[in-house]
């Protein structure tokens, strides 16, 4: 646990009251200067911590806090969320889930964070993960499948996120291959699937999901605000994160069972329907400087995107980024 995490835990134990620098230092066995330094780091991460010399420190504002015991209550799943590890601040929940899986954590173990200092997207991109308003979670799965089927889990998670958003908000999101969930063209969620495998066998898969639940656009950096949105921004309502997380775990379990029980085809069909992708005009970046435009013909059995280029060539795309060329 990082030192910053200890401080947040302490402040949350008594959210209404103040905690003097001296009391925090004594409780954590560190110097007052170290407390001051960590508070500074937390503020930089986006935590709103009020401080007054006479009274001490306090977490400001109404906090929609993540509470694993509340999430676990009435979850009703058999696999996902049987064990939930909560981290107020962490580098990346995918890293934490990897470490836990390497230590032998059971299938269905979930890591959920209030904020990430090194949230990751694909290809070394960053995932903006400020505290108090979003969901960043990673789930460990141990399916008995060959590695080439792993990308299916990105699709299955996309279906789950779509169902969570539409059922809780009534919004009509669209899934964009392979891992984006968009509302009116703006990204509200992303999925990052990583795994450890041998040539023919997966050891474990980590499915990481980030959802912008109650994020204010004003709090986003310029490059993100230009392309992103949040559920709060779209609905005008604050949605309790514990509810979103519990619903997500249920939907992930449903998608997972579907994949294991009915096979990849069932997930692909559901994905294609929710994505409305067949016949849509899209462009895909298939290499760093190669872009092809044409009509999507749907997904192959292993989740690859089939694109019929305008020149008549059919492309089978395993990795890359896609842009919709029409609404
Ligand atoms: C993704 O990558 O969309 C996968 C994001 C997965 C994040 C989760 S959070 C829990 C788990 N732990 C992690 O460390 N990661 C996972 P990609 O398709 O490469 O998209 C990344 C791009 O999305 C960035 O380059 C930005 O343009 C944009 N982006 C970054 N943060 C965003 C945000 N909060 N909302 C919307 N777009 C964002």
C-alpha cells in the first residue's frame, strides 16, 4: 500500500471531522513533513483536501466513495467479484491484478481503484483516472482457452459495459471495435485485456475496464475533453459508483458464462448487434501509416474485424484503431 493510500484511508474513517497533521503523523509513524508532502501529492492527483493550521486536514465535498462490502452485498455472481481488492490510489489496477494472479489469486478476483497514477490504454497510451468520480477495475479470469481467443474478452467486456450503461441510464451507447464505448461519438469507457499464456494455453487473462461515471468535463485535460464524455455529463445525474461496479460485475459474469457456455459465436453475434457494425462505412489504421476505408462486414470467429476496402480488397484486421466515416 502506498503512503498516499494510508492518508486517504485515515481521512475517510471520519469524513466529517478534521485530522491534525500531528495526529496523522503519529498514527502512520511518519514525520509531519512526510504528511505534508503526501497531502501535496494527493492534491496533485485531484483529491480535494481542505487544510487549516488550527484544525488540520479533511476530505472536502460529498464523496461518492467506493465500498467493496456494499458492492459484494447482493452481488449474486458465482465467479466475478467473489474477492474484491480496493485501492484508493494505485498505479494501474491491471498491474495489481497481474501481481495477484501471479500469486495465485482465484478466478473472479477483482481490483477496484478510486484513482490511478499510471492508468494504461493500449499501445502505451494513458488512461485518465482521477479520484472520486470514475471506475477503474480489473478482473482476473482463468479460462481454459487457446491464446488466440483472448481478444474475445475485450469484445465480451464491451458488451457488458454497453448493457450496464443502457440499463442504468437509458442512454444508447455504441461499441467501437475493438474496445471503445461511445455516446454520441464521445468515449465514455475503454477496455484493456492483457494475458499471460504459453503457445497453446492461457494462464490467466486480466480484463481492465475504465468508465467515466461522474467525471466533470471541466476536470479533464484538453486532449481528453475533446473526445470524451461521462455518464453524468450525458444524463445530468450522479450515479453511485458502487451501483455501476456491481452491475458491471454481473454483466461481465453474464458475458463470461455466455462465452464459456455457448462459445465465441454467441459473444460475436451479440457484439455485432450492439455495435451495429455490419455495412457501416469505417476507416481502419492497419499499420502505423496505412489507413484503409470501406464497409465493415462484421467480425471473424476470433473477433478480427472484416473490412471490405473501397478498392475491392477484403482485410482481416487483428489490431488497430477504427473511425466511423458516417453517423
Ligand atoms: C483504452 O485504450 O481505451 C483502454 C482503457 C482501459 C482503462 C482501464 S482502467 C482499469 C484498467 N487499469 C488500467 O491501467 N487500464 C485499465 P485505448 O483504446 O488505447 O485508448 C486510450 C485513449 O483514450 C487515450 O490515448 C486518450 O485519447 C483516450 N482517453 C484517455 N483517458 C480517457 C478517459 N478517461 N475517457 C475517455 N477517453 C480517454
